[in-house]
C-alpha cells in the first residue's frame, strides 16, 4: 500500500467531493435530521477557511486513516488511548483538583483508543494548515512540525527511562515563554466573574440570566434532567466528593452555542450550591450529550465498544485517563438512554490563542511544549491509571516501535503533515462547492 496522501492528491475531484459528502452524511445524518439549522451554521463556519473545515471534519480524517499504512501500529501501539481530535487549538489551561493551573490538552469529546500516530498526524496537519494561513514558508512549516514531533519522541523516551519518578506538567513553576503567559492570564479569571456573566441574584437566590442560547425548561423536562443529575452524582469518585451541602440544585436551563463540533447535541447548564451558602461559591455545571467519537467509526473492537456504557461515560472516563488530577465535578449520566458528560463550566479553561504567534521563531518553544504534552496524555493513560483497557506501559510500547533511531518516524510525520494539509485545502474547496450547491442532503 502506498502513501495515503499521494493517493488522495491523485484522486478524481468529483469522486473525492462525493466521498466528502458521503462521510459527513454517514457521521451526522441523525443529528442533522434533528437540528438542520444548527448544521447549516456549523457547515458555514467550516466553509470559512481550511483550518475550520479540518476542525469540523474529524470523521473524514479517520475515514482516510482507515486506509493509511501505519508501520508504527502494532497490537499495543494500535490501541493507545488518544485524544482523537488533536489540533493546534485543542490545548489550553485548566485548574486541577489540587488547585494548580495547568496547560494541557483540554478537549476529550472525540477521545477513544487507536493508533498513537493518529493524534500526532492530526496535530501536525493542523499545524501546517495554521502556519500556511499565516503565510509561513514550506521550509519553516517543516521545521515547526519537526520540533513538535521530536519533543513528543523525547518525552516518550523520558517516561520510558524514568517512569513516574519525574512527572511532567506545564504549570506556572515549569512553563516559560508564551505558555507561561497564557497561564498567568488564566490567573486573572474568577468564578464570581463567570457567575456575574451568566447569572443574577434575586433576593437571596441566584438564577441564570435570560439570553441567547438559554432556554427555560417545562416541568416534565426539568424533572428528567434532575433525575439524570442524581444519577450523575453517583459517578463522581469517592475521593473527589465534597460535603453534603454541595451539589444542591439551584437552577437548570437548556443550553446551546457550544463549539463547532457540538451542533445537534443536547445540553443543559446547571447551577448548584458550592461548598457553602455564600452566593459567590455557587458552581455552574455543563451537562452535554456525548457525541460519537470519530476514531470509533474506524476502530472495530468489540472489547473497547463494550467497555463504555454510552458516549457520556466514554468522554468522562477518557478525560480521567488522559488528564491527571481532573475536574472533581467530572462524571456522566443518561437521559432517555442517551449519554451525557457532566463537568464544571470553569472560568479557568481557555484555549491556546495563536493570534499573537505570527513568526516561526515565536512558535518553536510552544510546539516543544505541545509535543511533550501530547506524549504525556498518551503515557499517563496506561496501567498506572484507573481503568483496564490499556494493560501495558504505553511509553515502553511506543519506544519499542520507534526503535533506537526515531529519524524515520520524524521524517514521516513531517511529510504527512505538509502533504495532508495540502489535501485538506483541496477538500475544503470541494466541500464549499458541495455545500453551496445543496449537495449535502438533510440541510
């Protein structure tokens, strides 16, 4: 089998256009039927530029990866816990359950088990797209990708040699440069500011404000959500639970307006009592319907499918597997058999903003951090964590398939990133033509 990127570049444009439509319809037909207007908005956002298209079309990426030759995937490295939609904007800040600000991967809606290379490949192609949009040269794009991949390899090797004796985390104490600036900016965020933006105090009670994306529930729907909330409380691990006062529900509304990948998914926002009756301690939770993880569409493994109760459960378990010291509010539930993930709507979570990074030299240190952060999520999600799906040390398995000299791997990832980004730019044009000419049914 030859290079998938060469095959795609040589494909007949009409056939590729039809394939793009087919993959999108197969992935989203049910959701489009329930929310055609939301998907029209989603697709218009995807039409804005190749990077936006790439962000919204992970299903197409995995349809391509299912046909891709992967010499680094074996019985172990082909079943690593992956983030699933690792692009350049899916990194940012959060506060862990020790109260420490961390810079890390911060989106787990598409997390699943698959080839470790899929995360690396998806990231490097996104990086090439982002750099291309900034008019960065091909030579510099290759240098940026190489920096990321070598940092990934170096951190995997470090874990293999030192294990948990030298844990890796990007915090205020360890980060520098732009990543440290992002963490410092997160320090200024407060829960009371978030509460002020989304809620109002009426007498002695706080309630959600009316506004765009906020929907009041009738009695029957509220009762279903409250029942699901009680089920969710049971899924919070014992060692992360607060006192009895916490968790009392104050208000619930329907929610919309989430990211580009959440069109058609049901969501609720729940206001609950914090650790005291003081109004500034109230907490806002997001209860969002879990989506079908894009990698799961091409990973045919009954053991993995059977491990998860539903997509909300998969999302919550994946975040615990991939992110150390997770949100103490993280859990899952179901409404009418549909899975939801529940987590705090935190004021401390912000995506990495690439706007201020315009020159290759400014990006290199950031990409070194992103490579190490990617290695960290892969390597913490194995036998040292609290699940049974990955029964081996990931760092040892990846080190073994890379061999003593990772040069071939680095070169292959550089080539893939630059070549697949060119495919995506062509695909974006084909998608726009298909969408504006009403070739996508259900809209």
